[in-house]
DNA sequence: CTGAAAGCGCTAACAT
DNA sequence: ATGTTAGCGCTTTCAG
């Protein structure tokens, strides 16, 4: 009644277990009639195929790719770009027979865990087991970076699990997939400058994981932890636009963009253009402008970044920079493949492309 | 140089492997000094903890919960409700030390696989290994249903992997998490009827996985495969609204709602209200109405379903029915727990709540 | 409280 | 082409 094992099948087919194994894996020479006999015996016994646990222990491979979510951005699932990248990654890996295991980020270094109560009861049993430290996986993919000091990353490196970094800070020894976002913002800056904008505000991704949001003062601007944010601001300046105000959001979500837009557009010296570091934020800014009765692009130009589909704005087409999300997923897939084959994958950087929509025009 | 094993740690600490095992698992009596000695030896050797592969084979448990995506709806990741449910599920399971493995749906019965070429080369090795059939997992969760005849489901049942069904059709022997959506739509219907609407159109989720979209004629209406769609339409009628036109979409996405809205609002006998089967679709309808110069709710009332956050509409608050997404995730978590403990989980159905917003009003 | 021994189910050398 | 033999690393009886 218990699940049959390969040994049962082998016995029933009158062959050895190793032969039976070959019948399933195809990893070795086997006579066609023999193979069929084994398969028939398996069908007879209702054998569902080799138990993955046994196979994994023996081969030392789990066939699992862990994906560390929410390193920097909180609820990755809510962020369209993260979701789309993940989507691409899952399909790419599935074709290699690899599964994606979601690893929700543990408490990182940014927010220290709550103080431990003095325990009078049980011995110090592992309170919350951390998947990054305990789950089986052959490779880990870090979506959207994290602090190298993160608990999860330390655990992974102790376990010798190779890590592939997507848009994260360069970490020694990790292959990285990134985009040329500095150039993308330089193009956006040049576009706005050529239109004649001089009073430009920026809405940026989080500077760190502190979940701060609001206009960043000089002090805060000196504390930008995340390369991606700094790089994008620098790109903008390279393009000829030095933002007069910088608004930092806590998450890359439309709501946050609305908030940022309302603040920036209600203050004195209203900007003639707002550069957002993501399409979601830009969409929020457009919505905020509309609610304040401003015309886009007549009264305000808005730019985004990412090139995701934004049905929310109706006919309005966001001026943005398109990054190749699907290709990024595929690139990660190839890196995983290389890693599993024992070779060192090479980091890649993809180019991005300016796409001019209907949200930018000369200032009035 | 190779990774140390538990045996190495035990030897170094001067204890037996079984004792060393206890030091890590805490699953048995062990003297505190002994435990510390083992842990010290582990730290010394840079041992990262018990190898999950060994543990899994021995205990027969992988600690992995497979989540079958896209059963019915294609790219689940793009659908806000699926994403939010998944989000809740991941956090709930993480607290139990369980990981979520994403299982992209294989080719289901709806779309038969492409015809096999006559092979003259290699023996019939498994072309594309299907994760549902090969990956290690203790339980599978079916998000948004599927056909019981699906390849993946068959594979899971052959492997004796218990399945928990979220919003799927009842499948014999599977525990199910669902919501009282019939009642929700009855409430929506009653609300619209009480406002005086009689010419109401409906925008529904896909009838099956054929990815058809457009106005459903009588014949098509007789082919609704998915319980959820039928049940929701029935609920609406119970509430006193019999839709004059039914538009079926291929995906529950804003774009599709826009498409549906444009079609329904451009035809003759324009409806005074449109009932959408999801908030994403309703948002699209609102956008379409605006683009056609119609006022919501003045010229058109619109209702959604799900109660997800929709920042896209600005100040507009959708009249909708709120379903407890987080609670659904938690319920699945509890079921998984029960299943792993060897008991039969009980199916649950959650109540939903009508939330009247600013998108419904009496017809002009 | 600790140790010895067995074996989870499979695959990979090696021998035939 | 097939069989024999050895473990992969761990947990779990069962004795002591």
C-alpha cells in the first residue's frame, strides 16, 4: 500500500535497480525492450517516477532556484517590475526543469529584530527558521538587491550557495544582471532640457530600507544607500537636468506617486516637469496632477522609467525609458545554467531605450 | 575543503552524530553543555547547518509547498488578486518554515500539446520535465482552479500529493478555500436594482481557458465551464438584475476591462450600469467610460469585485465587494499545517462584504 | 542524556 | 547492455 520504490519496479520488471533508474533518467545506454518492460512494470504498480528526495540527495542537486524577494523594496509582489521580472524568470527556469522557490526576506540589517524577551521556558530552539538558511537550493537569485550584510545573504554564502544579483549592488563574486539606467536617465534629462525645462523635480525609489518618504533635505540626500537611486540621479544631471527638489518614496507604487505628486505640485515654485524613477510612480504623479486640475503635458511634463504597460492612464502614453524585462529574466536563466554546469557566468548589462510619449512637452 | 557534514562536526565535538543532530534540531533531550560544545565545533568548522537534502530524504518531508499557477487564468502574476493571495500565502507558510515553490502550469487539457514530430534521433527522453510531476513537495496549492483532467493535477494525484484548492471547482478529496461570491453578487444586484437600474451589462472572467473575448452569444453562454463565472452571474440574478449583455474577457486585467467597456458603451442601447467580475476589469470600464466622455456614476454606474486597492482611479472609489484575501492565505496555511500533521483539513468559505463607493448612482 | 546502527530512495562507479 | 556495490547526509529507533 505504501508508495512503490524504484526497487519494487525493478524487481517486478526483473531487472536491477540501476537499470530501472536508467529507464527513467535516460542517462545511459539501455535497450529499448528493457526500457519498455520497466515502464510497463511502473505503470502496473502505479509508480509515479523516481522520488525526488532520493534523487536529490544522491546527485547533490535540488533543482531549485531560490529567489530572494523584497530585499530592498518591501512587498515585491506589488511592484509591477519585480513581478514581471519574476514572471520571466519562472518561465525561463521551468524550461530547464528548475523550480523557483520564493524566499521572503528575513529581518535584514536595516530593521533590527525586536528585542528578545527573557525566556524562562524552552531552550533556545530556532524561533523562526529562515528559509534562506535552511531550504534546499542550488542557486539563489537576488531580485532588487540587498545589503551584503543581510542575514539571508550571509546564510547563503556560508552555505556556498552561488548568488546571482539582479539590479543589486555589486557584491564580490556574484554575477550581476543590470541595465544601463544611468544612460537612460541621461537621455530623459537631455529630452527635458531640450524642451526647455529648468525647474524639474525628481521622485525617487527608496534611499534605503528605512521606508522614509517625503522631500529629501540636503542631509538625507547625502545618505543615499542604494546605488540605483544615486546612479539614476547622476544620469539625470549628466543629461543636463539638476532637480530642484527630490522626493523619496517608501515603495515604488502608484499610491506613493500620487502622494509625491500632490506634495510637489502644491508647494511654491511648482516644477514644470517631474522625473520619476519608475513608471508606477510616474503614473501616480500624472493622477495627482489631474486631480489638481493640471494638464499633462501642458502644465506639467512627467517621465517614468521601466516601460511597463500602464493601462491606468487611458489614452495617455507615458514618456519613459524601456528596459528589457523579459531579456533580463532569460539572462538570469542562462547564468543559472552556467553555474550549474560549473562555469562562472559573466555579468551582463542591458541597454535601455527612450520612448517619448504624450506626457512631455515644452513648459508654458 | 569540501563542505563539512554533521559527522565531521560530531567527531570534532567528540560526540556521536545522533547527539549532534539533536543539538541542531532540538527534537530530543540534550544537555546544554553538550549542545554548546556541538555548536562551537560547528562554528569552528564553518558548518552551515544540516544539509536539507539529507534531512528531507530521511524524514520524507521536503518542507515545500507547490503552488500551481495559471490554472485558469494565464499569467497569474499580472492579476492583482492572485498576486495578493500568493503574497499572503508566502508569509503564512514562511512562519511555518515552509517554502513556496512556483509551478507554472503545463499544457492543460484545454490546449493540447503540439503534435509530436517523428523522432529519428534520441530515445524518447522526457522532453520538458514537468515540475508538478518531478519536484519535491509535501502539498500543492491550486490557485484559481483548473480542470481536474489537467496533466499537472493527474501527476500530483499519482504522487499522492494532497492538493488544496483555492477558488477552484470542487475536486473530490480536496479541501477548498472559497468565498461566498454568489451572495456578494446578489448584494451588488440588489444595490443596483434598488437604484433603479434595469439595463445592466456584465463583464465576466473567462468561461474557460480558450482565451475567448467579446460579447457572449446564447450559445457561448451555454458553455460556461468555470463555476466561478456561472455562480457570479447567478448571484446577480438572485439580486434582481438580469444582464442584458455579457462580455467575456480573456484575462482579468485593466486593459481587458477597457476593451470591454468601449465595446459595451459604444453599441446601441447603452447600459446604465456595468457589473464587472473583478476590480481590475471594473477599473478598465471606468477608464473606457471616461474616454468616451461619459460621467461615472452620472451616465454609468460601475461595480467591481475583490476589494483590492485601486490607486489608478484617483479620487474615485469603486463600488465593490470586499473579499478577505489575507484571511484566505492564512486559511491555506492552516490547511497545510493540518495536512502535514496527518489530519484532514476542513474546507472553508468566507463571507464577503458590499462596499459602496462613488461609482454607483441612480440612472439619469 | 548519549551512542550505535539502520536505512530513507536513489544514482554513479565499476565490474561483468 | 545490465548487474553489483556503495554511499549521498541525515534522523530515528533502540540500547545503554
